[in-house]
């Protein structure tokens, strides 16, 4: 949502319309609870995926550094 706003060069109203279109998945002019749940679920998934990837990279990087100290890699 923030990315859409920052990348838009339209008026604030144009920006809000564009963001609304993202949330209004079936394009019926309203954001239903089903659509809202889907968006919250997708955002949560992206956030946890990013956290998991960051954690994995950090852990693997640490393991790789430790292993190289002992000539394993």
C-alpha cells in the first residue's frame, strides 16, 4: 500500500482510488470481509516469509562462517 502511494504521481484522491482497487479484489466497489481477510492473510504471509528468510540467511551465514573456520567449506 505504501509502495503504491509513494510510486504514484497523482493526487491524494487518485492514490486512494488506486489503493482501494488493490483491496477490492472482485472489483464490485466494496471491500468485503472475505477480501479483507485475504489481504490480511497475504500480508501476514509476506511478513512472516520475509522474517523466516532473514532468519534462515542469518543462521546459514553463521553456520557457513563457523564451518569455514574449521575447513569444512
